C-alpha cells in the first residue's frame, strides 16, 4: 500500500483495538464478538469487491468524511455488529491511494480482529507459529493445498477438512484463520495467505518476521544467537521462524520481506561453479 492507504489502515486498526477493548454495553464489543467482527468486515470487503459504485463512494476524496460515514451507517446499520460498524466507519473516513486498498484493508482488519482474541488468551505467539507451520505443510503437500483452493469445492467441505487437521492440535483462532485463508477466492494461494496472517500476528507483537531456512534442526541456543545477530543486522527486533530445508546442504538462508541473506552451502557451490565456468 502507498502512503495514504498505510495511514488509513493504521487509523482503522487503532479504532479496532479501541472498540475490541471496550467493555460490553458500550459498543457491543467483547472477546466473544471477535469472530462476528471478523465476519462482518469480510462481508463488507466482499460487497466492495462486487459493487464498484459503493467502493467509489467510500473512497471518493472529494466527498466529505461525514457523507462517507453516514453512507456506511445507512447501508450497514442493523446488519453489522455495533463494533464492526464503528471500524468500517473509521476505515471509510480515511483517504486511500487506490479504491481497492480499502477492501484489502478490511480483509486485513478481519484478521486483526481474530488475533485480538488470541492476544486476550495469551496465545498470539502460538497462533503466529501455527499459521507459519501449517502454511509450510501445505507448501509440501500439493494435494492438500489443491483441496483447500479448489473453487468448485464447497466451503463446508474445506472447513471440515481443516477441522480434522487442526481441531485439538492448534489454537481455535488458528483454525478460524485457516478457514478464512481457504475461503479467499481472490488470492487463491492458501500458503501465502497463511504466511501473510503470520506476519500480521508478528506485527501485533511489534516484531518483524524473518523466515530462516536451515539444512539441519537448530538448537534453542543457536536460534537465540541467530536472532540477536539478525536483529543487529537489520537494526530492529526480529522474530525468527525456522524452517527445515535439506536441499540447502548446510548453512542457513534468512529472508526478511524481500531481502535475503543467503549463507547456505548450496549458494557457495553455485557461486564456485559459476566462477569455474567463466
């Protein structure tokens, strides 16, 4: 997202955090409402995807803020939970670089709403790790990934498969987010969506995620030292997610966003071969 949209998302996220922390009876938000808020935000995002006229009305920079928030109230009052409507009004009151950014912001906020539930349970780090791990499992099992992305497969079938895989083995929020990732018909790549959700969870803990691929399992001591070294290298606190990759032969590859630090044996062998062929 560009500057204006990032500011819009940040403002809407602040509103989400505020209303989800408000006691019941003030805005209607409570820990039990996290799933409802997430579902409401997804439904509004879906509407914006279907109705370009509504999308333009909500993102028109020439329209007064009051007009945009009043439109949201007229369209959604009685259909959304009060907390959800407050968040939507905060989102439509912001400026967006592109019309589609509002829709994507609402989808991200629906993830944040569920993560608030994990945060209250003290399980945010657990959910972050489970999302990452499950995404990696899908990346290694093409049949399973296909079953969860098949547009012809009913949602109930996909959710049943996810329940069999994750119920009792992962936090309930992880299961809900996996269901959301599988239901996303726009992006399609469940593995990537789960990785996105994991990064959003990491951001809620004020950390940046570094994906570390290692040829062999790393001890806790090595992970701690590597985390400190990577944090120093990037100049900020980094949360490591370690993934085994025997194809590397040895060493590690660290990726933070688009930046890759490749210290693998495979890279050195490839570099040596290229040098010999010159």
